[in-house]
């Protein structure tokens, strides 16, 4: 996904009110539940390769699994968004031998919520080793992107977090959107998941 398309996605999401009470601090980082996903993926295929990780810091009911995120802890909610934690994470794997993909969703307590096997995509490239976890990535993003930093204090704001290989390197893409009743705002930051360096930062707002 290009940076411009990603920012448009963030701004589009900004027009959708989030679920009452943002979700975040009670969650887990991407690495916290990674071992659970990896164990299941190895059971599925011993040559499984991790391709991407996705999570939601906050919750959008229009997002895939948005409702599941809100219900996965029996209504548990938190007012904090912006700590890089999610109530669930989706991990995508591919198997070269099977020529198939495997997606698994794990909640913040390590419970497997869903598993799905399907076709591979042209964009499925092994993620490779990385050092930066989701909480560190979000912390960096909030330092360099004012729309995101301002937005996390708004109850109607959420962050979409994705780790995948982009331009030959593991990259965190952090997209945020919110709506305060008058103005929608959104921001986007991409971060090198090995060095922690900021690759790009964009943001904007518009009155409605």
C-alpha cells in the first residue's frame, strides 16, 4: 500500500465514530502473543513463514474483527489509546511447500480466536527478523506526528497497526483516524522495524 493510499484510508476511517470507550492499555503488544501464533503455525506447516502482523489500538466497528475486538474480553474497555497494545493480533503466515496461507487471531491473553487457511497473495513476502515491538513503534510515531499525538486523547480515535515487509525491510505502518463531531483527522507513520528510524510521516484534518 502506498503512503498516499494509506493516508486516505486513515482519513476515511476518521469519519467513522469508534466504539464507546477506546481499547488499548489492557491489551498486549504484537510480540506478547507472537509465540502462541508461531506454535500454531508450525503445527499447521513446519515451513510456515511469518508474513505480517496486524492489530487495532482502539476499535473501529467497521474494521474486520472490530466487533470481535470489543467483545473478546467480555466488554472490557479502556480509555487509553496510543500504547501500541491491542486486545487481539492477527498473524499471517505462508507455507512454500503447501503454497497456502494461514491466518490466526490471538487475543491479549493468548487465546486463539480464529484460524483460516487460504490462498497466498503476490504481496506475501516473509517478514524476516525485526527488533521493534508495537509499543515502541507507536511511541515513536506519536513523537513525530502531531495529528496522531493529538488524536489519542480523543475518545473517537483509533490506531491501525501493521508490520510487514516493505521496500525490502520489515516496516511498521501506523494509521490513525478520529472524529470529534466537527473535524476528522488522520495520520500515518512508517517505521523501520529493525533500526527504529522513521521512514515517513504524514497527517491532516478536514472539517465536515
